[in-house]
């Protein structure tokens, strides 16, 4: 069976616009990777110009349980004998 080749894009880990602001060349070693084109577009739809580390912080801040929610969840587990 022949493998289907997917289109790829060049993705800058540290965005070109940030490199420009810092006065550095965005093509420095390790900053550009080849990624699946569909996944690359999805990244920018979801996270715009965030770096991977910034995206993780964004997810943790906006999509995780609050401290109160985590406590309530742990209490629910205890009530059911799951913890």
C-alpha cells in the first residue's frame, strides 16, 4: 500500500513577527520546522501567534478546572470511593 504524502508548511516556533520586533533573523537554527499543513493552520486558528509554551499556559489558564472546581472534583471522587 502506498503512503499518502500530506502537504507540509514551514512553521516558525518563535514567530517571525516576534523575531522582527527583537531584531533577530527568524531563520535561526531550530526555529523552523516542517509540519502538516492542516495542523499548522489549525494551530494558528487556535493559538494565533503563541509559542508552544505560551499555548500551554493559555490552555491551563482558560480550559482547566479552577482551584475550587478541582477541590469539588476531588470531593466527588472521595464520595464515590474512587480516591
